[in-house]
C-alpha cells in the first residue's frame, strides 16, 4: 500500500455489528468505509448518519451505504457480519444452512469485486463460516481470517480487571479454540503488567472468570433479550482491520487455517496470529499443557461437526 493511499474498508452487513464496526473504523481513521446490506435504505441511512457525525467526532474519511456489491470494488479489507442470529425453534443445521447460504453468496461477490482484499469473517457459527468462506473465495488462507479470539480475550481481560480492580489496559490474555462453549482460555498466559494471574488470584476465582468468559455471549443475550452483543464484536473486527491496514504485525488470537499446527489439519480455529498487511503473517505454536491440548482438540472436533454439517446440506 502506498503511504498516501486512503484504504478502503467494506463492511458487509449493516446490522448491529457491521454498522458499529464501520463506526469504529471511521473513528480510528482506518480508511474510507463502504457499508453494504440487502435491506434497501438501511446502509444508506446509517452511512449518512455516520458521515454527519464526522464533523463533530473529527474524522475525515467517507462512509457510503449501498445495496450494490460493485461498490466494494478494490476494497483492501472486507469485514463480513451479514447473517441471521439463531432464533427459537431453529436447529444448528438450520442456522448453518441460512448463514452458509448467505456467506457463500457474499464470497462470490467479494472474489469478483475485491479479489486482493483480506477478509475478516464475523458471522456465526464463526469457525465454520470462516472455513466456508475460505473454500468459496479461493484466496490464500492468510487472507481469510475469523474474528473471535479478540472478542473472547477482551471479555476475559475485562473480567480479570474487574476482579482485581486494575486497569483493563494492564491485562493481557490468550483464548484459543472455537468461538463457543469449548473455547480454551489460557490462564497461565494471562498477565497483569507481566504478572501471571495464577499469582494474583485463587484457582476458584480463575475458574469463575473462565466460566464467565465461555458464557460471555450468552450473558449479553440474556440481558438484552432481543439481540446479541455488538460493541465488543465490532471492536474486535476493527482492531484486526487496523493491524492489517497499518501492517502492525500485532499478535492477536484469530481463527486461522491450521495445516498441522497444534496437531490439527485443514480446519479453522482460534490460535495466536501475527496480523499484518498480508493478513495472517504467522501462526504461533504455544506450549500447551496436556489438558489444554485436549481441550483444543475437543474444540476442533466441534468445528469439524459444523463443517460436516455444511457437507450434509450441500454447501461444501
Ligand atoms: N448481504 C448483505 N447483508 C445481509 C445479507 C446479505 N446476503 N443477508 C443478511 N444481511 C444483513 C441483514 O439485513 C442485517 O442487516 O445482515 C445484517 C445482520 O445484522 P443483525 O441482524 O443486526 O446481526 P448482528 O447483531 O449485526 O450480528 C451479525 O455477527 O456476531 C455475529 O452472531 C452474530 O452472526 C451474527 C453476525
């Protein structure tokens, strides 16, 4: 990317997560934003509203809303949040079919109009949808990445900071595995200004924080009653976009394609990744305890079941 170049970010899906991600990208001055949705008027209205916030919030990038995929042409980063949440009465397979069909259609358009982009998937079930996107896009795996670990580890960081009454900025952590009940939070890689939390908290409190992190999405759903989390998921996606667009080489947990790392093959799950201009520049292999390694294996098995489900319904 040339230094004077204003990057282009396409946000596909102008719902809660997509529009909030667009807003963060504008506020962070990451580039010009194109907000896309199938609902007529929705992306246009939100984009105009965000444009009108610019003079007050002091950002200069443009934001346009559209129902036309051709407007994402040449995007450097594409953030995909389009999809449906699981509704009462819907089975896991129903959701796979609905969101899988949406993601497949969108990937065709991304491959056509933004063939050089790095694609950040957010739609759930995340690890399965990002695998589907990878197969449909035909991009190299480093340019197709899923947002989950950033969110899960941000939740855990918040809970540790609340527990110890310290700044969230001092807390670092790493959460591996799939974005769901089987995620693998790593307490011995969780520190407060370099001090492992195992020295600051009892095992019982650490276990409670891990349980709350695993159930973090559900906790928000039960409070909101009619929707799911969007500020933190959108913040995770924008954080990843920043690392890519500014070639920061940030070490972040992301869903990446594993080809032998952690003993897993041809599957997307959350692992520590160095994110830079080429997307996933590197996957780090941490030393895991036997329990953590088998928890990661279980997590991968759950993702594999989802991938098998996609095959069953003919989407793969
Ligand atoms: N192309 C573009 N947009 C689409 C398409 C499509 N083919 N199909 C659906 N959408 C749009 C919907 O019109 C809606 O505006 O996706 C948007 C989804 O927005 P919300 O329903 O508000 O959902 P949101 O809370 O943003 O979550 C989106 O992110 O975190 C995940 O689990 C969450 O999978 C969900 C996704």
